[in-house]
C-alpha cells in the first residue's frame, strides 16, 4: 500500500459474509483512548505506542494509550472533579453512568499504559512524581483488575480530574470486524512533574512524536496506523501547543464515525463518512471469511 493504513487481509471475506447474512455484527464494547501531549520547541508532541505484532487486533500499528471500560468504572463512588457527569453525558452523547465509565476508562487506561495519572488531592491540583514502588504496585493491581479505579482513588485520597480531558472524537469499529469497539478519543496535557513509562503489556515501543511528523511517516508507509489514529493526528497538527488543542476540544464533532461498505462494479467499496482518504475498493472474494 502507498501509505501506512492498517488493513487486515480477512476484511473482504468478512464484508461478503456480512452482506450475505452469514455474519451477525458483534456488539461494540465501550472504550476510551487519550492523546497525551507535551509542549516542546517545535510545538506539541503526542505520546504513541506500537502494538505488538503478535496482537490479534491491529498488531504492529501505532496507537494511543487506551482500552475498554471496566464494568466497575460505572461505580458511583468514584471521587470526581471538573465538569459534572451530566455535562459529560451531554458532550459524549450517552447517559450519565456511561459518561462516568468512559471518562474513568480514559484516565485509568492512561495510568495503566503510560504511567500518567490525571488526578489530584483537590479539584485544582494534580499529583506529581508517581514513580515509586508503591505506585507501581497499585498500577499493576489495576491492570490485573485486582483493584478498581474507584478504590484506588479513594485509598490515595485523590479525585479524578475530568477537567484535564477534552473530548476529541468518536469512532466505532466496522460491523464486519469481530473485535468491535465504540471508542471515544480524548486529548490531555502531560501534568507537570509526571513522565511517561514504557508500561503497556500490549506495546513493544513508545515514542513522543510531533503529529505532523507522524502523519508524514504514515503517508510514506513507514508507520502503520488505523484510520481513526491518523485522522486524529492530522487534526492535532494544526495546533501550536497542548493548551490550544485542549481549548479546541469543545468544538470537535462527536458524531460517531462508522465505516460503510457497498457493492460497486464488482467490488466492495469501503468508506468512512467524512474521511475520503480511507476509501478502499476491494474485489469481491469468492470464498467466505477465513476462520
């Protein structure tokens, strides 16, 4: 391919199976991912990780820290600061319980996968250095689901700083993909005194990279990415600082982006509404999907 767009070879067969009624779409899981930014001399850089090649979904692709909602993220006992759950529900297009769960997942997954914690002892403070052994033990317990995020915050006397996040977009995995996610994308600035860790068990590399550079390397076919990842990068490249990107978040369109497939001249045409660069025309396969 000319660029680094992630495209699984089994997709044409899956699309055919969906069109013929042989495949029932899976229900997408709620998920959240965070584009963590830090300012530098040449503008902001974004923290990205490369998924291990052995991963069943998007192996080898670059992505942002994130993951699925833990059912306990709906816990009403979570300590909270910033916009209310009702305000987040209106922004994210969901009910209040789901809004809390999605925001919690964003903050929790950023801590689990990047070692960065968007929380503080008061509504206007953020924790500083969190690299000690006791913090690491808690992070590991969160990853193993031995500790809920609400319990973690309560034990530490911390409140989740939802005001440090900006909602940036929402993408839903295509209906023909068996591993489906309804993913909300957020932007945040690296808190002062904190630093990222190479902490994700699903990644073999982490980088800080300017969005324009990452997009150029995707265009050159050097970096593999899924459509939402590169779409977010192209938008981030327009801002000169993390603060500017955060300030722009309220104006970002949160309408879900869901790929569509149609038959045209003997091919399957795959499109992502509003994102013409990802359009693909694929010959219709003669066999069903690989198993």
